């Protein structure tokens, strides 16, 4: 008997710069990630996404992998600068053609395309105009989105606007560890606001097209913030951290004001935003995507700006290769928490996964990754528990289909359920892929607690 809805989407997710390679091929323009990765000292070992998984040339093989695993959905992102090399103006037909072929290849195998418009790779030419600090960025994004809506509306039923705007802001503008690499914390409120305006403008553009029966939403990374102690300072720190990472993005999308704690966090840098902007951000969406990886056990820390909060490592917990606590119960908690705020709005787990230092391949070519198998077992059970408790969960996407370019960490961290030899580009499904395939085949029955 199925433990998930019969029409549940079982998928895997990737992003353009992390897997495609050939970032300047066929008339594409450079993105901020191409520029950032080619700046000395920005990434581990100076590694770039110039080749990555060579998905640009091997996408048919990767679609076949999805089919072999029995997955019925694939979440991918589009490189904005492949479509519009300078971010605006003339469409590059060869860039559009790549995604046209990818979508057709998915549909030929009855795999539903789930298209993300923005996964962190702003065209570099737009960054030269101020990027997400420029109020016009919302209009740039809506125009770009309109190109894709018109091209693919008849074949893509599920669209997401932005992936993890908090990461764009925190990594790209507060701490400078991700592209575009700025360390200007005072700019964070305006960048976040313009990203959310861009989301709203894209939703408006989608409705204006009025074509097909597709759906559109946004993907937010949510991390439960638990106080590390009962001390009032830690309780207050957890509240600030939650406002900064979670509620700053969720609340306005759902039509509520920005959290009051943001004025405390940013002080004079927190501006007053026009009501018209908030109405734009609150455009009705058809679903909400949630990315969940870990929780934060949070303590007060004056040095950890801007929220003055940092995480405390738990002594007996398992941690991933990126230093994130493995905490499956947090996924159930997150889905229930979002439901409390969004009502019966359909939810999708759009990313969930873990980096571990995989064991060497066995003599028969198998790649065993028992920690990742257990990670997925625990988190899929947590998703099942949320369904049992009434959450309107419509799908789950493993992050990631392939070992890939892990942003500023280069190729040092492996998240894939499929191993990639970056020298030969050989793909080898790991034990976690076989486990996930069993869960999909049995629609959750393989998660038996026995």
C-alpha cells in the first residue's frame, strides 16, 4: 500500500552552473558565478564550473539515469545568461534550444520538468548595472521569465521563481563567500526586497501569459532555529535567526509584513518599504517549495552578524561533510510549521540531501554510501510523517542527482546519489540511488520501520 499520494512527484534536483559546464558555449554570456569562480582565491583550489558534469553535452544520458531510477520528475534551473547573454534584450536561440531539447528528452520518458528560473547565476552584465541592488532588477527578471514562459508554457507544468533567496543575500552580499562576492551587510535588506519583488513580478508575468494549466511558486530554504539553552539571550538569538533566515522571506510571500525583528537586526539599514511593493511580493502562488538540510541550535553571539546568533555543535549528533547536523525530525517540524502559516497550500520538498566523503568504488564498480542511505531513510520517513499528520505534501526531490560543482567549495563535497568521476565523466549510481529507487518503486513502503 502506498504511504504517499498516488500522484506524488518523486524527483531529483540540480542547478545549471553546478552541472552544465560550457558556460560560454553557443553565444552565452558570463554569469556572476563564471566571473566569481575565475577570480583567484574565491573557490577551493581555484576550481570553476567550466566543465562540471558536462551536462550540456551529456543531458540525454542524465535523463536516462532519471528514468532508470524510476523518477517521475526532474527539477533543473535555467542559466539566465544562456537565454539573454547580457541579461536583457535579444534572445539567444541556441541557448533556448538547449533547454528545449532537455525538456523534450524528459517528456519522451514521461518525466515531468520542474523549471527553476533563478538558481544564483545572474548575468554578469546585470551585476555591472547594480545587480539585485538595482530596483530595475525585478523588471529584468520578469522580462527574462516571460521569454521562458512563452517558449515552454505548453510543456512545463511546474515553475519556481527563485531558489533560496536567503543564500543569495547572506552568501553573496553579507559575507561575500558566494557570487557576486560582496561584503556589504547594510545592503542586505534592499537586496532581499528586490529579490522578492522579482519573484512577485515573475508571478504576475506568468498570470499575464494566461496559457496552459501550469503552476508557479518559490523555493525557500527553511531551517528550524532552536535556542541552545533556556537563557533569555539564547531564546532571543533564536528568534532573530529565525526572522533573518526564514520569516524574512516566507512572511511577505504569504502576504504578511516583514518580521519586526529585522529592524532590530539591521538598525538604521532597515528601510521602510512601500505598500505597493509588499502587494507585488504577495502575488498568489500555487505552491511553496521547501529546501531542508538541517536545524540550528542557536546561541547569542555578538560576533556573528547580522543576527548576532551562531550555531552550537551537538556532542552526540551525526554531521555531514559540510558540517550540518543530521536531524530528520526537523523536516517534519518544518513542514508542519509552514502549513500553520500557509494553510493548505501545496508543498514540495524541492531539495533534501547530504554531502559525505564517499567510500572508494568496490571491485564490481559499486559505490556504497551508507551514511547517505541513512540520511535519506530518516528524512523520507520524516516526510511520510508530515503526510500522515495532514501536510499537503505533493513531492520530494533529492539533492542532488549528480555529484557536482559545490559552489565556492569546488569539487570537494559530493552531494550526488550518482557518483561522477570528474576526469572521465563516468556516472555510477550509488547505494543511495538504489535505495531511493526502491522507495519510489514502492511509493514509500520500502521505508518500513521494521
